[in-house]
């Protein structure tokens, strides 16, 4: 009876069948942690008002940076990852057509 009580499977500890499975589990956890961290950084860059980049209008004396900011609903601090260029072009062309 003493042999059954001292057996590793009865001690409550999980025994891995092979060291390869342990290495895979460690690798999988590491990949998930790194992937989660990268995802959090990207979500933060795309959603939080973090200053990232700047605006510069070239090629036109009639359109100012303030015009582009108003048309694109862009607020300070400028985060270029949050700017929709299609929306800005659409609003500026509608504004030019109405003038």
C-alpha cells in the first residue's frame, strides 16, 4: 500500500509524457504573450489619441492644414493612423464643388 501512496501519479502533480510537449507548451505560451502585447500596442496606436505623425499640405495654396483638419474631423494631437484619407478627399471635393 505504501507504494501506491508514494507513486508520482498520486501526488497531485501533473507529469508530462515527454519533454517535447513541455517545450511546445512553453513556446505556445510565449507566442501568445508576445502576440497579445503586439495586439495591445496596435490597438492603442489606432484608437488612443497618441501623437503619431504630422500633417503637411502640399500642392495647393487654397487648402490649408486647418481646412484638412476640419474636413477630416482631425483633432490635436494628430495620429495619422486614425485619419481616413477617403473621407477627407470626399469632403474637400464636395466643399470645392459647392463654392
